């Protein structure tokens, strides 16, 4: 069983726009900058815990027709070298990876040692086209493309060292005063390396949210 605790804190400067802003709030054409801190800790089904501190700096633009962002993260990771931030548990045969201390031996997952590493994470660029924005009908459709550049060190176990590419479709529909249903699906082409082999993945989301006022929202 995966045990995971997460604590997030965001400090923003400029205009921060909700992903659902195209449907239920006024969207201004403006750039923004945000910084945050995300902490997570879990065993990921392994015998020892992995803790990850992620400090992202985001530069973006939010508009009525499209939005874009560039995320520059800094990572601090402690745990087994076969847990990769943003991916999870993998078979990692890199002899230099976190916890292996330069050993040339290829170990099985059960014998991975823990280690600590810090450095720049994978830089991610994302652009979203608000293809449909019908305020009268309370309906919106977004098309998103993203590239995750393999800038995180594979030798430190902070990433795979390979680029990932993704595409997503998201829909939003208001159901009445304050209520909104949302859902979507995405496909991600995951880059594989000599040491880490990954399969491309589908993902999806479905939920319901309620806005208590224009600044506060709850949902799941």
C-alpha cells in the first residue's frame, strides 16, 4: 500500500488564474509569477520512506483565448534510488543513482539503498487553448499540450534525463449557482533511457466543485 503525506504552500505574485476561470470568472489577459513549496512523504509500496521537497517557480500568461506557463523546479529528495519524482517506483539500473554511491552492481528493487540528492528538477512548458468558452451555456473546453524537459539529474535520481510529451482535453460545465462539473483525459509519451524503461500512459480526471464565493472553491 502506498502511504503518502502532502503539504503544499503557495506564494503568488501577479495574477493567478484558475484552470476553470474561462467558465465561471472573468479572465484577464495578463502575465503572472508564482512560487510554491510542496512536501510529500510516502513509502510507495517499499520498505522505507521517500521524502520530496519541490520548490517551483512559475512564469505564465493567462488569457481569455489561451494560457501558457513555464515551471522551473528545485528538488530535494531523500529515499531509495528507484523512486523518481513525478513518476514513482521504477526499475533503475543507473550505477550512479541516488543511494548507490557509484557502485557498478545492478541491484534488484528489494535491495535499493536510500540516499539524498538536491538539484534542478525537470523544466516544464505548457500551453492551453480555450477552444470553447460559452458563458451563457456555462460550458468550456480546453486543449493542452506540455513538454517536460529532462533537465533533472538522472545520476542523482531526480529524473530520468529524458523529455516527456503530453496532450490533454478538459471540459467544464456549470450545474447551477456555484456548482461546476469537470472532467478530462490525457496521454503522456514518457521518455525512456538506458537505465529506466517506461511505458506511455493514459490518465483521466472527473470531479465536482462548489464556489463559496469568487475567491474560494471546494471540490474533489
